[in-house]
C-alpha cells in the first residue's frame, strides 16, 4: 500500500520534531552540567580559601577539623562570609563558634 504525500510529510515532521527535541535536551543537559561544575568549583575554592586563611592565621590550631562542616555548606554566600570571618576573627575558637551559628 502506497503512502500518501500527507503521511510522508507527517512522518518527516515527526522525525524532525524528535531530532530537535533530542538536540535541545542534550544542549540543556550540557548547560546544566557546566553550571553545576562552575558552582562546585566555586564552593571548593571558597572552602580552600577559608582553610588557607585559618592555617596562616592560626598555625598551631588543627584547622582541618573545620573542613567537614565547611564541606556540608551548600550556600556559596555563606562560605564567602565565613572567609571574611576567618580573616577578621580573633581566634580559631571564635571562628568555630561563628561556623556553628
């Protein structure tokens, strides 16, 4: 049974729609992956910066004890604030108190 022109055009339209949908899905997936990678890198850098400041300012303290708590913080703004706190705080103990609030 021969396909009509309308059936052929409909089939081509469906195939093109599927292809475009797949392409858009892939593009969105790549964009989300890049965004997540950037966010993750920014968080890791913020944590490293906090620990570096604490290590430089309080070399006698075991600043690595703060690392698990810092790593549990998802909010980049909070990590940036903690970096400033690390720069300004009077002691490692005072930083730990700020970290717990």
